[in-house]
């Protein structure tokens, strides 16, 4: 038997070497850049992701009833560049390895990842605001006890509280030189 025939017969009984996709699942690399996932609990609505978005796919806007922030990502416009994830200071936005992004033309405006970031009252003046994410406030204010309290204040009250604390401490400079 010729070697060609041998290989042909061997392959015939071995079955297909490729996956049955799209009739079944296929291998997906862990780091594949697929659909976006947003975690509203970790988001401070800082707009950084919207600012760097290469595809103009992100929209962050106050809800019509003023109760919080609507966060939207149009998968139709997303270029899967990963800039939003790279620049997000709190890790609130991620590219998953979900590659199921095919959709009908008429679905292009509804094919969105949307979430809602609810305002909370400032612990000082009760103005509606988005609390600082604890991990982020730790980076900014250190691990001191009042960092937790500061994260529940609006930007204005936080600024006042930090200013007062500096004033009480006496000086902005600790006198050391590098
Ligand atoms: S992956 Fe790139 S294009 Fe897609 S939402 Fe993020 S920044 Fe925008
Ligand atoms: S997802 Fe990240 S970068 Fe985008 S608004 Fe929220 S905290 Fe800022």
C-alpha cells in the first residue's frame, strides 16, 4: 500500500482534527480580547476609559432622573484594543475572552454592555455623589483610619477635610530632603 493511501486511511478513521465550531464550542485563549465587562461597584465614573477609548464605544452620562450614572459600552464600535482596561484606575472594566460578538445589523444599537452607578449621599453634606472605591482611596490617602471616612465624602467635603487635617498637622512639608 502506498504511503499516501496509508495516511488517507489513517486520517479517515481518526476523525476530524479541527473543532466542530460553530456547531460546538472551540478552544479560546485565556488572553483573547473579547467582550467588555464592567463592574459598577468598582467604578468611580472618572471618565478615563471614555477618554482613551479608541473606538468611541464608551458613554458615561448622568441618568435622566439624576439618581446616578449610566455606563454604556457599544460592542458594535469596540475595537478590543484594551486601552480602557489598561487605564482604569480601579480595575472596574475588563475585556473577557468571550468572542461571541456576531450580531444582526438591526441589533447594533442595542448590543451594549450597560450598567448603573448609583449616587450615595455624602456623609458630610448629603449631596449625591459616587463614593471613592476603597482600594483607590487607600492609594490616595494611605491606609490611615480616616481614609475610609474620606471615601464616603463628596469631592468638596473631602478637599475641606484633607485641608483641615494638613492645617492641624502644621505643615505640608516634613522637612526632609531627598
Ligand atoms: S477595548 Fe478599546 S475600543 Fe473597546 S471599549 Fe475599551 S478602549 Fe474602547
Ligand atoms: S470603568 Fe474605570 S476608567 Fe472607566 S469610569 Fe469607571 S473607574 Fe473610570
